[in-house]
């Protein structure tokens, strides 16, 4: 898969930019086709893409870094192609890097640093390079706590003689899935690294890597869904039961059709994020498009990951007992899908990130989201078969904005449902728009109609049920902890 990734330009397409702003979309379309059949090689590919983006952004300040690594990360020659890791997670936790990062960086006379720390979950351990966070040790021997103490470091995993760069592999992780990708606990014991951010600007400097990792995660989710639904569709034409093939049973086809709608929605959402990223890559994105991308990135990641778990599980069920037998290769799809809601930020963590995007723009990002949704469905207003769906999407968009304006005091409890509402409504708009612009194909119209029949705004539904009140929060706590006795152990 390493050679195929290089030869197909899975990374280089996005940076050679032969088709300008559409290069990122071209790349992500290939990733969509590649991910679910790559043996999880899409994982190091995601981090490699993020590393290339970091280096491109840092090139003006660190030209040596582009000369040293960028040409390898974007090479189409298998022998020259490098992959990257992303070593963030330490023993104290994952998403809370500000308080969980204990790795320290000791300055050296030649301008390099020696890293000392323990990376608890390091995916793609066989990568050539990696970016990581650490705290610089000052002349007084002290480090700065919190986010302000984190700086970004570049390191190469191996020395020139092929030996590890003062890195000790403590153990390989025994994971539920993604077993094709080696994940390890690593001890950095004097690892040579180079600081590639201003001191204390590590999190900000690595943000572009996180953006790309999350979009790749969404693509992996959509790809996994597409694979299982396509395989189930084919199986329905071959498997006979009770005297007939499965495709001739309306109930079976209804089930698969519902999954197909989910796949289409997830694919459109993710590729729209990729399109916006492509415009940002070449400096064409407007301020509004940049705000929308900032919002869609966590939304696409969190929502498609939850879709993937549901769709892949239902898809396996459609194979009957074959879906449970390891010899078919199908159970591995479900195990691998389980990581999608977890890494690069859990659903709740990313729901809160959505709120941060709104707060940072003082609500501007939400208004941009609303206006974008409305503009996408306007042309369907007079469409005989799509007008009802377009009207519902329009009303839902306004109701979500209204909720944010009136009930910001319950955001801490409503964040998840709020993120789902933004995602579902936006997908509804994309499906309606696609149905119109694709020439009013009956199946596209039907997909849009079916999507818009669901509850697009669970945050409104659950607000009406008082799910976000302080009383309900207390009841939730009592429901969970009433008979729990803390004995200091699990």
C-alpha cells in the first residue's frame, strides 16, 4: 500500500495542484475510494497529509524543513516516499493535550532539542517522521504548564544508520480493531528533535494537521459505509433464501435503501469540506468559506463516524451469519469502524469544539452556516418534488439559529444534539441541492426526500422535552450514580 499510495499521488495531488482549487477534492475522491480497501493504510496517509500541510505552512520560517521532508512526503516515487506519525497522546489522556503532555524538550548547543517523555498511543509507529508536542525546559530547569507551555517539534524516527532515534518501543497496543496499523507505547529517551514553532505556539501550529486528520477520518467513515452497502447490495443479488434471492424481498431492500441514504449524505458532507479546504489551500477561500470550513470539519468528523458505526453494523446484519464469520473479512469492518468516533476527538469533544468555533466568531460562523444552507435549497423552492424538503430544511436552519440565540445557557448540555442538528440540516441542504443540480434524477430526489423526513433538529426536539434543564441534568446524574459506591477502584 505504501507503493500504491506514492504512485497514485494520494498525497502529491493535493500539493502539486495541477487543477488548482479542485486538487484537494481530486485527492479526497481518491482517498474515498482507497480508504476502506487499504488495510488501514489510510491512517498513516492522513497523518502524512497533515504533516505536509504543516511543513507547507511553516516553509517561510523553516525553509530547511521543506527541503528536508516535504519532497519526500509528496513524492510519487515509492523509494523516496515518506510517511508521518502524529504523536500526541500521553499517559494522562488524549484530547486534553494542554494538561496531559508531560514530554520535555532540553535545548542543545547546536540548536536541536532532546526529547524525554512517554507517548502512550502512537499510531503508524513505522512512519519515517513525526510531529509531536513537548515543553521546553528553561534555563532555570522549569517548564510552563498548560497550552502556553507546548511547542511543536519535528523529528525523524530513524538515524542515518537505520537505528531508532533514541526511541524505545515499550509495547505494541492490543486494540479492538485497526490491527493492520502498528500502534505502540514509545519512550523518548533523548530523542533528537527540532522546534518548528514559536515557543508556546505548538497547539496552534499543529492545528492544520488536526483539520486534515479529521477530514480524512470523515472520508474513512464514508468509505467504510460505501464498502459495506455496496457489498451488501451485491450479496443481495446472489444469496437465495426461502426460494428467492434477497433483492426480491422488499423489506431487505428497504433496509439497504435506508443505509444508502446515509452513505450519500455522509459523502456529500465530507466532500464539501474537502472542496472548501481546496479553496483555502490556494488562497481563494472567502472569510465566510473559512468560517464554514472551521465549522464543518468537526461536524463532518463527529457525525459521519457515528453514521459509520450504525451503517456498518446494520450492513453486517444483512449478510446474516456470514457477517459474523471472520473468514469473510466482514467482522473486521465493524471493529475497524469503532475507532472512527474515538480518535481525532470523540463525539462530545468535537461537539464542544463546534461551540468554540461559534464563540470565537461571536456567532458569525453560525450565521454563515445558516445563509449557506438557505442558498443551497433556494432553487428547489419551486421544484414540485423537492419543495417540501427544501421548506423543511429552511425552517430547520432558522430554528437552530433561534435555539442558539435563546438558549446559549444550556450549550454545555445541548452541544451534542446541537452538533447533530447542524450536521443533519446541512446534509439535507446538500442532498436537495444535488438533486436539483444533477438533473432531477428520481433516485437523487428520493434520497433527499427520505433524508429530510427524519428529525433534522434533535436539539429542538429535546429542548421541548426539557432534556437540557438543570432538573433533568440532576436526574441523569442520579439515574447513573444512585446505586454506585466509590470504593476507589473499577
